[in-house]
């Protein structure tokens, strides 16, 4: 008996729309990351990109639990001495609400070329409108 391995020609990729209105950031991000990786499919292989495309709308309405609204920080470095920058979650949500969700997803994907390819299948929009109507995405109801 041999183990089934999906071939790239056999992989069927779908498009899904997820409404993030009122959902918790980390819980929603973990469910979306599973779909991007393809862990919800029986033909999942850790070394292949078998996941689906995901469109997230209403990213500006994502919530956090506890006191994270004021305490959560995003840090990055400019690669110059003393170049550590910090942005509070509240400020990031005002400037770039899509970036908050993208950073949460990026941390849950593999840190290699396969993870970068999976990340390209994610489309995040702050409002209720998206540009992928031609792909006829299915509405995916995530109840967390």
C-alpha cells in the first residue's frame, strides 16, 4: 500500500470570502491559516501548496480580547542602529487595518518559499467590498 501524494495538476483551488465583523483576531487568523495551508482537505501534504484562496472583508471591525487594545505593540527594525520602531495596535487599526490581519496570518504560515506562496493567496480588505467578484467566491461562515 503506497501513500497518496497529490500532484499539482490534481489540486483544485477554490475562493472563499470571510466576514471578519466582530470576530476575534487570533481565532479567525488560525482558521484562515488552516484554509490557506490546505489542512481542511483530505489531500493535505506539508510540502505542497494545496490550500485555497481567502478573501477577508471588514478587517477594520476585528476585535481583541482583554486589554490588548491598549497593550499590544507591533515592533519592527529599520536595520540602522537605534532603529527599533513600535506602533500600538490602536494606531495600526486606524492607519492600516488590513496589515494587522496580514501580520497575524504571516506568523502562522511556514517561514520559507512555500509559506510566501501561501500568503499570496490571502486578500484582505478593510471595508465590505472586494475586487475578486469575477472568481465567484463562496461565503465561508466561521463561527468561533
